[in-house]
C-alpha cells in the first residue's frame, strides 16, 4: 500500500512509525514546516539543528515532499503520479480542499488527538486539561471540507493524570496514534471498516488560545484553575507570576496546592518565601495557597532571582 503522510512534530514521527509497523510503502512525507518556512532557513535548521523528525526521515530514507501547499496543482499532480492509496494527516494547519483529499484511491485520513466529536480544533491537548477532563483520546477519521468533522474510523481513550502537562498528554497521544494507524492499515487488507458519522449533538470546537492565559491572576482564578492553566500551557507557552514590574517564570513541575488555612490573607497575597529554593507561596481566589518553587525572573539568572526574592518580595503576614 502506497502512503503519503502530512504532518508536524511528534505526531508526524509516530504516523511514519505506524505506517512502517504496518508494512506500508511510504512514498512521501510532507512536513508542515515546508509550507511556512523559508527554504534556505529550513535547510540550515535541518542541517545544523535537526529535530527528531528530520533524523527519523533520514534514517528511514523516506522521500520528503518539498512544496508550499498540499492544495497546489504540483502536489495533486504528484499524488496522481505516485498512484497513492492513502494519505495520512496529523497536525496540519492548512485546510485541505476536496480536490486534494479525494485524490487517494482509498481515502485521506486525519489523526486528531481528542475523542471526537468533542474537542475539535487546533490544540486539544491544552483544552482538555484546561477543562479538567479525566480522559482525552485519539481519533482516526475521514477528512472532509470541515475541520475534524469527518466520519470516524477508529478511536482510543487516553487517560489524563492530575500531574500531566500538555507535554505528557501529547507524548501518550502520539504513541496511541502510532498503534491506531498501524492497526488501521493492516485492517484495510482483511477487514471491512465501516465509518461512523459524528454526532453534531455532542460536538465541541475550541480555537487556539489567545496567549493571555499565560499571565496568572490569583484574584480571579482558583487554585484548581491556576494548576490547570500551568499544566495545559506547557510546553507551548510559559506561565508567569507578575510582581510589581517583574515577571516570574513558573516551573510547571514545581508547584503544589496547599491545604493549610491562609487566615486573613487575600487572593494575590504572598504569604511565604524561601529564597534558596526560589519559592513563593501565593493565595488564590478560593483561599487556597500554591507554593511555587524553582522560579526564575524573566530574562534573568537563578542567582538574580534568589537575590530578588530575598531583598524585594514582601510577605503579607
């Protein structure tokens, strides 16, 4: 079976590995970076600082497709020339047109990291954690002219732990995607696969976040909301604590919600500091406090951060 794969990052790498696991012939891989990065700049990036995807493609000797759009005449002509059976798509911002996704002999299949029809949109990792979901998932579905709305071919749940950031959720999801892709390609040979239409009754869509979420507000956010925000944004965006005119960068793995009574302290009050641990304890809207450790001043060093906490941060007692 001749397969072309479109995608980016860890999802792309695992779709490639899943197709290899199934014994498919990968006749081309189209990295999203090709559509939005200057070719000369991308060449030097790939040569001097190759990411794991580039290394994988070199090791497997997979041909890279170097074009500016999957909707271009050049891409469609190439798909016909290669006589492609299946196109797999994972992490691709460009909306494919009908003339493109109808080209393969079998189908164009999108791999979406959520339990569709819930959490359609560009970054379900962030949104599922922000909304406190216990499970996310991975869905293989037929591509149509709308985002993430095509008939479902297969899907599998992914558990979200209380400690998971988007980084861990993404890593778990792409491993599941590899297995689903491998099983799907194998099943095409000897099983009847019946696509199941998505129920619009249960559909939800979330656009990209604005970026304002990275500035935490202890006056208006509960400890749970702050925890979810920090975990959801990592590794895509850092979260910040503002103090006077300074910004502390939060370590997403070094904070803890405390259960002790905060007395008369108000939301936003700093009730403890430990300079040697680069730590601040701050009261949230729900009168619970969070202890943040390993903080760093934005565009500063650890030493400067420790010194600043020692000499400048005021505790409300």
